[in-house]
């Protein structure tokens, strides 16, 4: 790890620097934070609002996704046909991207942060979901769930730009949500919470001493460090009240393991099933899931090449045909999650009414590594849907405007997020 940028005027011992960096990057996500929060009584007339952000590393083939016509009477496309019955529950958005974000695959961390990508000097900022968690994440057993269907890359980032490692096993996630810990595990959990607090007391004192020896640039970094410290302390306080509470019970069993590691769709679907249960039981209100672009052949009829290879099709018609089979299946799986939420009653409405779902990718065209014209589908959450919002495909509309609208929909008093210029034009509250 390169620790030199942390110090300006005076060098610090390697032990001190590693301790500080380790706490900044790791402590906010110690094991003591994992089984955190569960459900308090929620008014039927005022159910909680939620966010689920699902991203795909390899994008979606634009001609199969985006309608040619804007507005509400657009003709459905190949990828939208599996969710045509939900047409009034989602909005398709074209001609949008993150200002200042390029770099192809390397800018993948920016999907939910919209932080301008600047190559080797890039430092990420807080992701949309974690801003939501920071303001509203204290009401459930888990402040958030960060997931990956088949990899170790996540799209959730802390205030100091550190990636939150995702859970990539549906079985492990199910156990974490719904299987009670043993008494010994509960005791160990409480001990980890106590240890976490004592460690934070020690490091916070050292950091304050360190601050007097640093220049202006490093003091800014230390401020970000203190932000992580405060966030962790708040989460540890909330954890303690849930360590001995029983987890919610569900009638469904844990998803069966996917024996074929290349079956991206099966793994996504398994995760979608557990996401639905997490929302239904109000175990969390903020979820992200990322799908890495694997190189293996997805075992679907009509597909005989690797997924990553197909996404870089170079306009080869055979590759595009095979890619369409994979991505249509992905859309069908996502649609099943949306459909289940829509069919599940909550209060005076249904779960989808209170749950904003975002499906997107950092790549608008994986074949050319183009980050413009990102695929964007928004469902639920109390917006007035049933339309295609078509913006300029050459001079893209800022997608962070959508993120600002989502934050406001949660009741947060924010004027903008990242590089937003306001809220999203044409997307109204229902």
C-alpha cells in the first residue's frame, strides 16, 4: 500500500500509518457490524422508503434496450418485452451519463458515486446508497447490504472513497439475514463490538495528535478519516441493541447452490430472491448488487462464446445475437424481482410503491468501452412511470440528477448529488 500521500511535512512510522489506513479502510466494515439491524413497528399508513441499485459491468446492448420514440406511447423493445406487464411501473432513460467519467472498465467504481474519473490519481467519493445509509440507515437490522452476484467488486463506497466488500454468496446472505446465531456466536459478536469501540478510542486519539503535524492537504484526508470514525461509532451503538434479538423467519428455504460457476443468470436470480426477502422482512432498506463481466460461456441455449467476449462484439451480428440472449435473460430476472415487489402488499399499497429500483451500468457501449449513453431503468419508489425519457445522445443529460431526485424522494433535503445540476427533468412524483 502506498502511504506517502497521507503525510505532508513530516514522516510517520510505518506502524502508525498502516494502523491509520487500516482503520479507515477496514474498521467501518468489521465483522462486528455485520448482523446489525431488524424491524421496528412501521405504520401501515407510512411504510418506509427503500433503494435497490443493481448494476451490470458489461452494460446492455443499446439497440435492444432503448425505444426509438420518447414519451409514453413508445414501442417496446426486445429487452423491455419481459417486463411489458410492468410498463406503468418503470421508466426507461436514454441519453444520460455521468459528467467527467470516462476510462471504460476502470471507471466502474463511479457507477453510484458519479465521481469524475481521473486515471491513476482517482479517488472515489461516497456512493448514492451509502449517503442514504448515512442519513437513514439506523432503523433496520442491517443498515445496508452490498452484494455481488459473481465477484469481489462492489459499487458501494464510504465517505472516504473505500470500497465496501460485497457478499457474493446467496446462501451466506440468506443465513446472515434469517438464521439466528448460536449463543456463543452472539457472545463473540458483543465482544467484537466492545473491541471495536476500544480500538476507535485509541485510533481517534492518535489521529488528533497526528493532525497537528500535517499540512492542509493531509488535514483534509484526516477529516475524511474522522468521518469514517464517527460513522463507525454510530453503527456500533446501533449494533448493540440487536445482538441478542431473534432474526425474522421466512417460509422460503435458502437458495440452492449454483453448481455451474459460469451461470451468471442463475446466480443473479438467486440473489434477487434473497433481496426480495430482505425487503419483505424490512431487514434492510438500502441494497446494491453488482454483476462482474465473466469470461465464461453462460450456459444458455444459443450461446457458445464467453460473455465478456460477446460484449466486445465489434458489431459482429452473431456475437450480438448471443449477447442478446444473455442480456434478455438478465432483464427477465430483474423483472421478476420488480414483479414480486409489485405483487406483495404493504400497508395501503405494495412493496414496489416504496422501493426505488435502479438498473444501470457504467458502460453505455461495452464493445467500445464507452461510458456515455448509460443504460438506465428506474422502477417503483412512488414516481410517475410508464415513459421513455429520451435525452441528447451526443450531449448527454447528467445522470446524477436522477440520484438527486431519489434522495429527495427519501425525504432528504439535498439540492444536488455529485455533478448534478438539479433533479431529473420529466421524472415526477406520483
